[in-house]
C-alpha cells in the first residue's frame, strides 16, 4: 500500500487563527485513489523544524505533500528550505512568471520585485504551474520518494492537486482500482437516512463501503468499492445505486459534485423558462446561489428583496391585510410574494421565502427557524413550511437548499 | 518558553471525513496563556504510531495534549496505550461512573458493560471528570513533562480544557505573557502591503513578530509580542499599531474578529440611518452579507436586484438611453442605480453594483472583472471602478468587500 504524509506549514495553524481544512480535503482525494494517509503534521515556518519533519515523514511514507509557506513575504520560507535541502539553486521559471503577469494585468496592477521572486524555483524540481495564484507548486523526485510543495491557499492547492498531483500520482504508482460514487441527498437527516437504508447498507458486499458525509442541509452518501477490475466494480456500484434510488427517490437530487443551483439552471435552459426571486428571511442568499453559476443571466432575471414589511407592501405590493391577519411568516403571504414576484419580474417561475432566521424574533406559535417557502409557476403556486433550528446561518443556508430542490422537483414534474 | 504539542487520534481525520477543528481551538487557548504550540500531529488509532509520536513530541515539548481514541469501541485504543506506556493498570473510577450513569439515565437508556469500561482509568493518572460525555480525561505527570488525554468530541474537549486543563497549566508554569493584535485590511494585496510597510516591519523590536494572513479580498496583519510584562507589551503593540495606521490609513477597516458587515451595521444603528441595495453583478451576495448579521432588519430595508437589463429599466427605472450610451457596466448607470434604489426603497443610503463577474462577457474595453460600485447617500453619490480578475466567485466576494468598506468610509466621513 502506498503511504502518504501531509505537512502543513504556517504559524497561523499553530496559534489557531486558521483551521487546517486543506489536510482533510487532501486526505479525501488521496484516499479516493487508494493512497493511505499515515500522518498529518502542522508546523511553523521554521527551517530546522521543516527539515526534521520532512526527514521523519520520509521514513514512514512514499509521498509527502507539503502546503503553505510559499507566499511572497519574509516569513514564508518553504521554497528556500526545500532548495537548500536538495542542495539545489533557485532559477527563474518563465511559464510561472507568465501566470503572475496575467494575474497582475487582469487586475490592472504593476508587478513588484517581490512578486517577480515568486517565479524562481529550485532547479531540480518539476514545476507545477499554478493557474490560480502567484506561487508555483513544486514536485521533487527524491530517490523513490516523492515530495510535493503547494501553496496553502485552498483553491490554489486544490487546482494543483486535481489537475496535476493526483493524475501524476495515479500514473506513477500501480494503484489498485478504487471506484467511488457519491449520491447527494437533501431534506433528510443522517440518522433518519441511516434507518431508511439500513437493510440495503448491511447487504452491501464486503468490498464495498458506505460513508455518510453530512454538511448543513445535505447528506452525501459515498460508496467506495475496491478490487481488481475497475469496469466490474463500476457496474456493481451502479447496480447498488439503482437499489438505493428505489429506497429514497424523493431525497436524492444528484451525484458527485452536482449542485442544486446548477441543476435548476440546466433545467431552466432546457425548458426555456425564466426565474425570479422574492426573498425575505434568506436575505439574498438564494439569489447569490443562483447567480454564482456562470451563465445564470440566461434564465435568472432578478429579485425583489423586501426585507422590511414596509417594502413587502410598498414595493412588492403584498396585501397589508394579509400580513395583519396571518403575519409575514405565513403560507398566505409567501404564496402572494411568489405570485407577485413572478408577475412583477415577468418570469415563468418565482421563489419566495419568509421566515424567522433568528437568533431572536420567534414566538410559541412560530419559533425561530420557522420558514415558509413559495414557488409560483405557470400552472400553480406551491407553498410549504420547514422548521430549521435556531442557528441563523444554518436557517438561511438550509432554506435555500429546500427552495432550490423544491423548484427542481417542480421543473421535473412539468412537461 | 513553555512548548506544547497537540496529537489528534482518529482514522476519520486522515481520510478527511472530519476536519480537525479541535487543534485550532486548543492552539488559540494555549497561545492566549503564553504556551507556544510547536507541532500538531494527526495519526490513526494505531498503538505503535501513538507511542512513537508521543516519544517524538516529548523530545520537543513540555506539554502534550492528546485528543481522540477514547470512545467505547474496539478501535479506540488511546487509554489502553497510555496505560501500557506508563506500565500502569486500569482501575475503576467512581466519580466518572456517576457521570456515565447520569447521562444514560437522562436519556432513558440502560448502561452496557462497554459503557461501564469507560469508567476505568490508568492508576497513575489524575482523572479529569468529563461532565459532557462518557469518557473521562486523564492528566499524567511524566517527569517534568505533562501528558493530557481528552475525548475528541469538541464540546467535551472544550469543557475539560476550559475548566481544568488551562487553569492547571497556568498554575503549574510561570508563564511569560504574550500579546496579540490583529489588524484587518481591505483593498490591497499582500505583496503591495508588504512593500508599503517594509520599513516599519524591519524596525519592529526583536520580541515582536508580524504575520500576513491573506484571504479573498482581505489581508490580516498579526503582531505577536512576548516579554515579561503584559501591560508594557500591550502598550508597545498599541504604539506600533498607531505607527502602522499612519502608513496605511485607507486600508485598515478593523481589528481582531471585526467584520465589515457588522461594522457598517453598528455605524448605521449609531447614526440612525437605513440602507438598501441594488445589486447586479454581485447577485444578492452583498444583501446576504448584510443580512447574515443578527438584527440587521433594524437598518437594512431590502433590495432590488435587476440582474437583467430589462429589469434595470423596467423595475428600477434606469434610463434606457443611459444603458444604450454607456453600457450597463458604467459609472453613469451604477450611479443612477444607487440613486434610484435609495429613492424607491426609501433609505438614507443605497449600494449599487454593476460589473462583469465572468468567466465570459468581457471585452477589450471592459474585461472580465470590471466592476462599478455606487453608493448613494443623503448628501452625494460616490461611484468607483475596481478590476478584480477573472474568477467569478472572487469577483463577487471582493466586490462585496469593496462596497461594504466604501460604505463604512462614507458613514465615518459623514457627521
């Protein structure tokens, strides 16, 4: 079995100013290709400590992935330390400088000498061009061991891992095939899900493993199968997935890296329909999710966000009597909000939300976390209530997932 | 200087199923009392690996804090391993069993033999009674070194740290004070900042260190000072901060954990002013930031989000000729958007954005990442352009920071 170690460098990790999320992500990616992480070590920007940690890691592992300490400032010393370790020297790397130039040009800024120094790399490394930032990654072959140094900025590290490091590790080692399938669910908690699929899970063959990966409002189910023939494994995983779909059809919304906002975008384009929103308690978060998808301007027209009751009646023209009678957080008001937004913004569909995001503002009848969601469409308006606990950001996030998944189901049900 | 190491035990950390948030929290707490974390190590539930990691840590540090591997299942072996390490034996600990009994009774469950075993602890340790869970903590005096083992469940570990471990460490060691100050900047990149403050940084006294902590759109500067007298250090850090403020007054927006959306909220409440938004390219993200602050409904009224040009003219009533002449991404249009939103939503201030978030839609004159921001206030409207690269989410995030900081400056400048 190929073993890896992860070394993360930076004082900010040790004093707890930054949580090390990189290691978990890298651990997942390595695990997916059948490389086992033996140890994760976080140390400070200290030359001697970096060197001894590297030596220790080399005794235990075949692959050592290092992140951090590659910034342009004086306290970032990883590159220099690795260069000294290999007795190499820093040389100018033109393609990396090109990237730095592009980044600075696109921002209309001038490159300083400090930035230019980032394009220097140890002569003995294979440079991993970093398209998302100014610090290049470095791949060193050290006898039979592999040492890779990457920036600590998460999206830069992820870009290098996905496009270069993982593919190169796969081709370098003769790794036993591992097949993964991730099934995405929304609207059900981990323990309820586990009860619903218990029999199926217990009947999985020994070479298949199931992992529950919950995060605010969704639970991902990851099937991992290992064996000798990738094609056979893939077929078996697919057939198990089909069985699972029969058990929880209403909760599955996608697979792998699917995102609800992209899925509804595809459906809207496919059906040539447009969308608008009228958010109250979610305060623009649904609009943000929708517009985070490139090209969303093709189907998303915009939003009215009447956060105050005055704007609900004054701007969106909700009937004041309806609010007086049922309260702003009600089926009646959210239904009217969706229908008015659909009409005012001239779209085929409109999503509306009204709820109590907290932490205060709840009552016995409508406790914090009570949210009404409405979806108005060409044929009808649907409205439903969800109860989402008392954490403000979770209420906002989970409402968005419920609303987007509600729209997805609505679009699928319509011809 | 007293040095500590943190060892976190559990396969779930290495395969990336769980992000290690415990270490950052512990690092903060240790740092606050002047104990420096030298290394954080995550390893699996493996006896030999636990023992060698412990030996290595003891060579470097005075205090070793271990979390995890104390659950009731077979794969949790930390307690047994530590007991063997000290050549001790497991003995029944009545007070810990009382806690286990209470927990099970309160849940209406019966205690199994497996649960009872959790009340056994090595005879040579000082038991740290865990009021939040079934696994007791353990404090070992090992010559001059201290080894503490705690459960990995965050609230159990935190309870033990706050009530027992931190107070005992403080009384055990004669700790030198450490003072931190974090200065938050926006609107300038790490390398430019570093160039601007280079002389100041180089002239810092040897007992002060500066760290750059960049994250999308902001750079935090952290000064760390260690010495003998906390009051003296605090004064010296403050005086250095004053010097720094003179160098980059326009970039500093706050300190420690300040957030722009909270700062503008406080200013608006203080000045009894209201706010609305008219976002185009940021697609609701600014509204989301503002409304993520509890109590924001006091000053934030809502938004019109005219994502399409049709809605810019149809809903917000932007002059179509203005768009035809200057384009939607222009000073003229964003100025009018801000002024119209202020009027239509009846607020004292309004923020407007219009830009090309990308990844496509740019031109030579207005490349992807070109964004106009407008702020309309009671006295005047301000509009300015920023150039933010080609990553869609970064353009959105950084525009929000620019806009919120712009409003903050505007509010500060107005009486």
